[in-house]
C-alpha cells in the first residue's frame, strides 16, 4: 500500500481487519526517516479511560515493531513529561507517537508525514479535520491521513469518513459537519441536532433565508402589532423589540 499520494495531505480509510498491514507500513515509513502519529480514540468522555486505552495501544505497537522508537502522550501526563516526549518526537529521537486527541492543537512537528486515526467513527468531522492538520505542515511535503475504522459503520460515520477523503477544505468540512450534526436551536441551549425547521435547510437555502430575514424586518417595522405577537410567540414577553 502506498499512503503517500500526491497532494499536501491525502486521506484514505481502511477497516480494522487490515491493522497488521498498517502497522507494517508505519514501520516502513519510520525506517525511511519520516515520523508518524497513531491517534487512539475512545467513545467514553473519560480522560482516565482514554489514557488507559492509549497505554495499551502503546504497549501493543511497541511489541509489534520493537526496532522503532515509540512515544506516548495522553491527557493524564503532566505537562513536563508531555512536552519532553513531543520534543523528542520533533527531534526524531521518537519516530512514532501514540497519542490521544490532546495533540489536535498546539503540536507542530513538520517532519511528521503520516497520521493513523483509530476508530475515527467515534469523532466528529471537525475534530477529525483538526487532527489531520497535524500532518502536512512542511512545505512541499507529501503527507497522508489514514482512518482505521470499525467494521459496522453508521450512515453518519460513513458520511464523515467520505467527507474527509474528498476534501481538505476547512469551509466545506464545516458545512458538512453542520449538515450532519445540525445547528441546534437558534434561541435555545441545544448546540447540535436538527433545528425545528419544517421546510428550510440553513445550508441549502442560505440565500433564501437571508432574503426572508430582510422581508421579516420590513414587515416588523411597518406592522408593530404583528411584530409584538411574533415576539410574544417565540420569546414569551411583551417588551418592544422593534425599531421606533
């Protein structure tokens, strides 16, 4: 398998059943003088469990490829140890960094050209894109992100993986993420999930919604009685929110 395709960062996916082949390829990449990340993800939002899973993965991979210097970073490590490991990775003393999602921001190692994200179906699209940003940071370099996924993917997970394979454009990723997660309630506390819109789609119908907003403001200015009734309906108050 050739992970290093043309382009700054290319992305592909493989099932977990190919794990051993992936490990062998990672070993080859590291032996060629390149560096790689292997990101461990967990369903439970627990730093303790995430650290435990990362440690087990670190031990497994270290046994599989004993000639490669493997490092470990997770959220339970103190900052001094974590910084020391990342510095060794940056210098090349560590060739493969097993890590959790703590590396998605603030880690800059231009020589890292390969990222394996294990069980990407557990993460949202924006977080996957953020993680992918750790590779391809060196000018004119060819880097690759491999999504090592489970066998039984939900339709939403398939859509997220497909989006990662098709584009590196952050704006398009954000649009797709909004489409898949929903934008939540505009006036409420829910930050994700589909909006209570019967017909409109905020992405597909953005221009139409902008026009509707302009018309709504005009109507509210010219018909205060109607504006009051709408404010009372949606917010539940008799205060005057229209322009004088």
